[in-house]
């Protein structure tokens, strides 16, 4: 349900609320117009390829329309930025895994169970070490790191979930990241 104001005069929160109310594509189109350059810029930064970035930007907006209906988003611009960044990182990660599988298929024997992959052990060891380091963080940093990175929540969602002030959440995440890096380097 749109307000009496023209759609272009609504702020982001009003647009999100209007879209949640009736999934109006005009509202989604307005959000797209406002933030297309931001999303495309982030995609270009991470993906480098112009066409890949365009495809990713469209995927982000398609996903946005579904996500807005299911989740509470209070700071749309920052949420969209984090969602776009995460989408690009996941895209790069999956592309890297596909490339790795292609190399394995070309150069390895056809029975992968016969080979013990040293990299698998290394990754498993790194994950185990990361888990240990996360457990060494103080409770606030541990909670914020888990929610932000492992559950992919935005800053505001972390703040809502933990009850911490938004500035505190950002501080806990930043300090937690630094402490994780120190722990991993020390034990690495």
C-alpha cells in the first residue's frame, strides 16, 4: 500500500515497508533505480568482468525482492551493500571450486577415493584452528563474529539479535577479526 506521496519521494524505509505490504514491483523498481549503480559498482569491484558483474547485480535484485518479503530490513542501503558483497564472494568461491573440480578431472585418475588430498587436510586443519580461535574470543566478539560471518547477518541484525548497540557490534566484529588474525598467525 503506497502513501499519498509520489514513489520517488518515499525514503528507503517507507519503500521497504510498502514493498513488504503488497510486493509492488513499482516499489522494487524504485529501489533498483536508486541503488543500481551501487550494486553494479560492488559487483564490478569483486568480479572484475563487466558481464559477470551485470548478471550478479540482477541476481542480487531478484534475491532482494524475495528476501525483503521474508526478513526485517531496517537499514536498506547497508543491508544491500553487505548482501551484494556476500553474493559476489559466494560467486567467486563457487567459481573457484568449479575450476578446481575441472583441474582434478583433467589430471587425476578417475577414482578420487584413491587419492588423499593434502589440501583437504590443510583446509580441515585451518577450520579446526579457526574454530579454536573463535572459542578464545570474549563472549561479545564470539557472538558477533558468529552472527556476522557464519550466519551472514548484517550489522543491524546482529545488533537486534544480541541487544548490543550498533557501534558496539561494529567494534566487536572489528576487534574479533583482529584477534582471530593474531590467534591464527600465532598458531598457524
